[in-house]
């Protein structure tokens, strides 16, 4: 008696319903201000908060639900382990100036701003920082990450 063999042939049925092609990705065009590389550190026995425009942003999407911009920040750090300078980030409409209350996200946390429809938006990006009263002078560095996604 011969064993029965069954051959199972899987079939693939692919149905695409309601799929729309992607027209474009959201975009960021960023230009850094000249002040961004020459921040005031005080450091002479007193310290004050500084609000500085560091970049011009052009943001856009074709997504009908808009976009979300996420900005991450760290602290200004000097090689050699000196006291880091935490900073906060915010954006305002191009040509506007921020208030202290616009800096509601703490240093080290992600700042987000969203739109609800397709289009473009011009924004100015600012940081707010307070160096120590006796902040060591020198070259401090940081990185700020900008990520834009469709909603």
C-alpha cells in the first residue's frame, strides 16, 4: 500500500483597495543664524537668561492631515567636563518673538508642534538658556535634532 501524498499549493490573493500613491514627503529647510555659533555666556559673577533665535525653518507637507515637527535638545557641553548649560527650545511664526511662557518644555525633552492640514509653515526656532554665574568660557557644543513626519 502506497502512502497518500497531498501537495498543498498556497495561493496568494492580493487585493489593493483604497490605496493612494504618496505624492511627496514632508520637508524641512533650515538655515542657522549667525548668533547661534556665538552665544553669550556671562560668567563674570552674574548670570541671566538669554533667548536667542538660532534658526529659520521652512516646513511643508502634502499630507491632508498636516505634519508634526519634533525637536530634541540636550545641553551645551564643553570638552573637559565643565558645567553643562541646559537649554529649552521653542518655535514661533516667522518674524515673531517668543515670550518666557513659550518655553514650556524642559531641557532634554522633545518639543513638538503640529499642523492639521496640507501646506507650508515658516517658523523661527529659539533657545532659552541660563549659564552659571561663573561659567567657564570657551567653546561649547550641542546637537539639535529636527524630525518632521506626516500625521
